């Protein structure tokens, strides 16, 4: 693939995002329906209004945590600590169940982008409501890398060609044998989870030619233990190396540890 081919993909992806960002009036503010999906394959909504102190406020109006609670999830003990850790990584604030960011008009796009990524990560906490599950999928990956002497940096953010920052779950440094390796974890490897993982990857890859991407797909969180073929192919088509957690992660130890 050549740079111009990647540029064409980025332009197509940007057009897709722009076309599917739909604003509608919502009282004195505006509701923006986005193409990012939650685990129910529903579009994530963000609401924006003017702040009393100047600037803008972007909020989910409590929909993300509210949906978790309707599904039987409760924020208690360590779950609250995990939630706060996730939000801190994206620079997102919380008031009761509402997730929000404040922004000047100049930084509005960047802050909106970080809020959407945070909403997707919080939505992924749903698995913790199941019996016997104590860690987030990303934490299990981190423990696995530690056990296999894979040196990594958790939670790095990188700016894409557009200037937007995108957060990855881990990064492994560049050396003589390998470029920098960026890792995303997809706990729910269906259409919505894959789409959110691809969100921004092409943008970052275009600005950082010294990196390659890996995406961990959790086969243990599928109904029959099989990751959909279309999810695997989508990752490959976008230049991400799919690692099927619970099946072939051992095959990638040598590449990631080297």
C-alpha cells in the first residue's frame, strides 16, 4: 500500500464520520448523533451547549452509565475506582452519572473526540457485571504482557494526521527489529466494538509511519467462542493485526516481546 492509498481511505473515513454526525435541536442545546456504537449497536449521542462561564460543554446526559445500570450494572467499590481511572485517562469529568467535558470553541473537536472515546470505554465495563469477572479486558492483557516480559506503556495518546488525539490501551517502544507497536483491546468483537477500535487508527497511522497496530479481540466474550470473520477481516483491511484472545495470543509473544 502507498501513502496515497492510505490518504484515500482516510478521506473516505472522514466523509463517513461527517455524513453520519447528525445534529438536532435539543432544548437550548444540540444533540449530535454519532456513528460510534455502544454494545447494543445503538449510536452514541452527545449533547452540546454553551457554558455559563463561557465556552462549551459536551455531555452524554448520563446515558452511558444509565444504560449500564439498566442492564444490571452497579457502581460499587472497585468498579468506581476503575471508572474514575478510565475517565482520568481521557480528561473527562463526572457528575453523578453524567460524563462531560468543557471546551473552548477552538478545542471543541478535540474534546468531543475524547468524550466519545471515554463513553465507549465506560460502556465496555458492562462485562464486570457478570459473575466471576473482576478485571477489565484491557487489564487482563496488561497482566498477560507482564507475565511474558513484554515491556509496554499503558494508555498513551497520539495525534493523528487531522490533529485529533486518539488513546490506545498500550504502546510498545520502537527498536532495531520492530517499529512502535500500538495496541487496542476490543472486549466486544462485534460490529460496534470493531468500528470503535478502527475509529482514528487510520488517522494515527497516516501521521506516524513508524508504528504498527495490534488489536486484541476477546473470543471469551462471544456467544460461541468464535470471533466473527468479518470483524477479523475488517481489522486486517485497516492494517491492524488481529490477536484472538483465548485462542492465539501466544503466537504473538515473540513479536511483542522483541
